[in-house]
C-alpha cells in the first residue's frame, strides 16, 4: 500500500543512492546546533527514541544493538588479549557499554569531538550510558585525530572508530594519514576497527579505499564484516578491521562461544558468518 508521508514522518534521503528511509515520529524532543553539528532527538511510533546528526540517523532504541555489538565484540574476540581500548567518536556510549562487558579490558578511553552527543544520550538513551560510571571508562571531548597524534607510541591494543560518515568533523578519520597514526600507537597484535558504511552502496568506493589505505598504513591483514542495520542507508552496514601483526580473519572462537555476558546479535556463529564475504564483495576487495 502506498501512503503519502506527511510531516509526522522523519525521512533521511540518501540522495546520491536514490533511496530514503522514514520513521513515523510521535514527538520532537530536542533540537540544537552544537559547535560541530545539528543534533535532534525524536520519539517514534515503533523504533523508540531516535538520534539524528546533521539529518543522518545515528541510532534508535530498537536496533542500535546490531551496530554496537558488531563494532566491538568481533575485534575484542580477534585480539589475543585486549586490555587497553580507545573509542574515537561513539558519543552515544553504546559501543563503550559493549566493550566494558569484557572483564579482561582494563581501560577504555572514548574521545568524541562533541560533548552534546553524550549529554543527549544521558537524557534520552539511559540504557546506553549505564556503564559510564565504570572505573575503567574515561570520557574525553576533543578531536580524535589530534588525540591519536598525541598518544604514546605502542600503548593501545584496540582502536574502535565509531564515527559519523566521512564528511564534516569525521572526514579525517577515513584518511591514510590517520591510519598511519593509529598504527603507530597500537602495540604488536593490535587492531583498528572502523565503521565502514554500506556493503551495497560503498564496496567499490569507501570500503575498497579503506582496505587499500589501511594496508598502505602498514596493517598486514584487513577484513570487512557486513551486518544488518535497518535504519542506515540500504539497511546493510559493515565494520572493517585491520591487524598489526595479527590476522583479523581468525578469532578466539571458543572464548566467543563461552562469553560471560549476554548479547542480542553477536555470537561466535554470527562472527564466523560475517567473515564469509559475498562473492561480489570478494571480487572487488581481492582485486589489487
Ligand atoms: N553509529 C553512528 C553512525 O554510523 O552513523 C555513529 C554514532 S556516534 C554518535 C558518531 C560520533 O562521531 C558523533 O558523536 C560525532 O560527534 C563523532 N565524531 C565525528 N568526528 C569526530 C572526530 N574527528 N573526533 C571525535 N569524534 C568525532
């Protein structure tokens, strides 16, 4: 049935891809222009609360677990013994909460450029910020590129880049220079994981470039793991991992199976399945 979408619908149009995604809104709860971006919070009819930055959907109550679990657990179960974790971006704190589920993690520093995103998560997404008082968590508000630049060499096990799209403040987080700086601060066996957009829309462009640039920065192995994400362009999303003296195509299968915490989407089987790329992606990513 086709229905005209009136002003009670929020729509994000992916103009370059000729598609759009809409949610039925029941209330606009907040809107502000922060120093870095336009931040809006809505209540929706079927997806709970919705956070939007510069017109792009960041997360909803209903499906954020897919993204936050896949941005964290595959990398954490690939690293041999992750103790020191850094999150660049991630201001809604959903990824932080997942990382802190790992008892072996000793310290997590999250660096988001925009303090207002975390403020908004504290107001409207209480489930995401519930681990923020964990003594292992440190929340900083500055540019992630600058922070990585100033970080001590070989001092980090895992860097998670949970950023907005590669435009505006996040543009520098998708550049080969940034990956070189990440490589420098990672210890041997370290992993960089980056949110890497839609397999359907971006395999030939952003995802292919990420593999090329991560390898040019010194990382020996790279892998893209697709996963469903209904509220993002095409409904299908991905993260891309890069390993420093570490094979990101293998993981601690038994530890993932015996994980001492609950997840909604991640499991050892899901991890194994996500490493099996569809042929169209293999053709693009394996081409030199
Ligand atoms: N899951 C989301 C997505 O893929 O659309 C990302 C969510 S998270 C809210 C993205 C965060 O990246 C935002 O809070 C934004 O402030 C932050 N960010 C963008 N550029 C940044 C930079 N250069 N340094 C640190 N944080 C940055």
